[in-house]
């Protein structure tokens, strides 16, 4: 399809004017449609209204999610709360902060003939240890190495 690059002079508003426009369908090839200006205006108005409605409903669902999540554990009617959550597509997930301690025993080797090198055991252990999660339900936010000492 050839594109005309000339600039058209402004025309008076005519709601019955037929215009051709491009209709996008995601990543597939667009199609070209022709319609009256008044119909396109209504389609745009309805799309804006639908967008506002979706935003309001999503906000309401998020509020219901917070209410259900907070009340679920102590509720006498968990079955109903679960049914409401499923109907609204809400995953009932509760996050719990935790702190854990791990004791590690190991061996550090270095050349004692290298007189320029005096190891700092805490730095060596800190550099060697790395904490991560192999479970998708746990996120490691911070790690700290404490109480490094030589074992006798």
C-alpha cells in the first residue's frame, strides 16, 4: 500500500466523514478499516470508559484480597473465603519474614611460606559463602557472616 506524504489542509469537523484507519491486533498484521468519524468517537469513548471500569474493579479486587488474606487464618468460614478468592482469581499468599542461623565447618588452606600474605579468616569465609534459594517460595534478602573462629 502506497502512502501519500502530502499534508492535507484542515477540514471542518464532519461526524459523517468516512475515514480509513489502521486496526492493530497485537503482533499480527494490521488491517485497515473504514468507518464514520462519529462511530470511531463512540468506540474511543467506550474504550476509555471500559479502561476506567477495569481499573476500578481491579482496585476493588485488590481490596478484597487484602481483607481475605488478613481474615483467613482466624476465620470460621475459610471455605467461603477460599471460594470468593477463587472466583476473583486471587491467590491467597501470606509473606513471613524470617531470620535463620547456619553453622558451617570447613577448612581453609594457604601457603605459610608466602610471608606477604596473612589471611583474615572472616574475610575469606565471607567471600566464600553465598546464600541463595533453590525454592521459589523463599527469597534471601541479606546475609551476614558472624562468629568466624578457628576450630581446635
